[in-house]
């Protein structure tokens, strides 16, 4: 089983950015925990702050991986292109958010990813990624 985790803008700042919302663990440290926990799964990780690079990665792995876990960050609420990229691939996508986006600003209540995703997991902190991996097993 091959699963790609794709993180969007500002998620490279996990562990530093708004720890009261996102926690104090870096994603790299958490990714190492996931690799230890899910030894039978080939996990890969990609992060970019650039919308087109996220679309390129979705298209690159979207026909050869068993699953994509996507936290598009703020692009969730603005990117029709990312939603279209998901519709154009065969690999199922789980949309993930660390925080409960519905408990935050109103603009975060809209997702251009959700209609194209297999499912959505949000509000469980970094454990949202763990739950997404489990959904593919």
C-alpha cells in the first residue's frame, strides 16, 4: 500500500505557527511517528506553498498510489484548480485538516476539495492524518 501525504501552504511551519491551534510538533517529527506506526504502508510526504506545485504532485501520483491524504491549507477554500485535479485522477483522496475548520472563520467553512474527496477528517489535530491512513487500510 502506497499513500502520499500532501500538505499545502504554511504547513511547513507546524511546530512554530500558532501552537495553540496547530500544536508544537513539527510535521517531520510526526511523519516519522506515522512511519513507525504504519510499517506495512509505504508513506511519502510532500509540502509546498505553491498551488501549481500541489496540483503537479496530485497529478504525478494520482494514478500510481493507493491513496492521497491532502491538507491543502488555505487553498482548500480558494482553489478550484486543486478540486479539479482531484476529479481528474483515479487515486482516492482524503481531505484532512488539523483544526476544526467549522469552528473558525466563516471563509474556512467552504471547501473546494470536499466535493471531489472520498472523505473528510478534521479537528483531531495531527491525529487527523493517522485516521486518514486507517481509512485506507
